[in-house]
C-alpha cells in the first residue's frame, strides 16, 4: 500500500565547504530564507515500487555463509541466488557496483580467499581476485566508475594473536576488472576500503583497530611512486561509518555514541577540511548521482533511537549548494540506503518483527513496504 507524504523544500544557509580549517565547523539549519510546503501527488505508476530494480536478501545462515537471493521490488520470485561468506569486517563492504548491475562477494573468505563478481540479473559469475593461501578476505569497495575494486586482506592475526606474539599481516590491493590485474598498494593496517577514484588516482580507506573502532582515515595517492599514504587519526577512536559520494568527491563520517550521533563530511583527499552537519538521525547516506547527504530523523516517541521508533522526517542537504530538502511522513527508524539511480530512499523498519523496508519515492513522496531488507540492485 502506498501513501503520499508532504514534501518541504528549504534553502539551507551556511553550508559551503570551508577550506584550511583544522577544526570542525558546524553547519546549522538556521532559519530558512524561503520555505515552500506542498502535498505530493500520486505517482503515474502504481505505488512507489519499480520492477526494474530489486534487492539481495540474505537468509538461511550456514556457519559463515548465507543464502543470498536476488528479487525485484515488485515480485517475490527469486531471480538468482548464491552463497557469500563473511568474517571480521566484511559486513562494511561496498558490495554492489555503482550502477547496481553487479555484486562482489567472498567465497571462500578464509585462507586463500576468493573474490567473485556476479551479474545481478543473469547470475554469470567470475573470479576476480585470489589471495595467498595464508590470507583471508576482509572489507572491499568498488571504484567509483565501477571498473575495479579495492580489497583488504589479512592473515587472521588480529588483537589476541598480536598480544600473544603472532605476526600480523594486513594488505590493501587494487583489482582492475577489465584486465584482471591486481596490485598490492599498501600494507601494515587493517583497512576498511571506502572508494577508489581512478581518474584522480586516489584510494580512500578507514583504519580500524581493537573492538572494531575507527582509528583513522587514509588516502593512498597512486599517482606517485612509491605510493604515498597520507592519513589522520581519530582521537579518541570512534564507532563510526565512512561512506563516499558516488562521484568520489566527498566522504562522510557518521559517529554513534549510543546516546547521540554526529555527521560530518570532507573532500576525499582533504580530511582536515572536515565540516559538521546539524543532524538528528542515526545513519546517513549519500544519494547516488548527487552531492546530497540524507538521513531519517524526527524519531518518535521522543528519545527513541532504534526500532520500534518511527522517523517522521527524511532530510537531505546538498553540501555543495547548501540546499536542504525534507519529506515528512512516517518512515522506518533509520535510512538503509537508496535505489541505485537515487530515485527512492529505503528506510529500515523492525517495529513489526523481522526487518522490512519502507520505500519512499523522492519525486512523488509515495511510500510502499517491502517485506525484507537487503542490498539495492538494478535488474534492467
């Protein structure tokens, strides 16, 4: 069932990039110079769902593997299925290609890990990277143009192993999908790849440590020999999520302190220009094809932070123009992501039991519910 939501367009003041600022200025919503409020009209197609797009639903876990089934937004029929494996920080991987047509996954993930790329629609599958026999797969991310992957691997010697005198080996590799060539570009840290900007020859990655907290952020310059690694540390370490805009120009950081959350962003290669955004959500995401960061806020009842909360507002801010947009209605408690073309937002709702998604058409404001959560893909 779909229903219209109220769309509100607001001009946000003061959200321009600030150069050469070591601290983190705050972008406040402030008093808008002009506000318009309209009621969304129904979509010309039934509801907010679109059969050209779909999601990958994980179920039936078997040890470190799960059954992953691809289905469309408009049908429960399984298009194709496969069995990805997980360990350590693989959950933070950017699994789906930027155009939504392919998905990358480990199988196997341990000692001698093998990374696959699979067509979402046809199920055609190929091996693109094989680690050494002692190395296990970890987090990975796609290049912003979809032509390659940035991959973290390690020898499974982490906190306890290191304390007990073991030798830790952690590496970061690039994989070119056209040629099949792979290259080790850095070693010595447990990285969480964020993106690879091939045009600018830069790789961005978070650095993690004890307890899975973020300890820093690195940029690897592939335009210089030897490759230069430049980074900043987070003091104190943070429980956070790094994400790049689809064009790899900007990186956002959402930090959760269990009672509150904060949101900031910076140009990919200039983390010292970090800018804070006034934020009342728990998770934020970049809308594909734009410079907009969005989140679900206005959680109800007041003081609630997770399901069975409802969000009463979806908010987005364009960090280049400063424009702010919000949609008011009833949504899931957290923004799960976007349809890959940016036409709809997906909010996660667990208020009725297992996770479901409330799909919000960002043009019309119509909503619809999908009975399962998952990764968002393009079928045609």
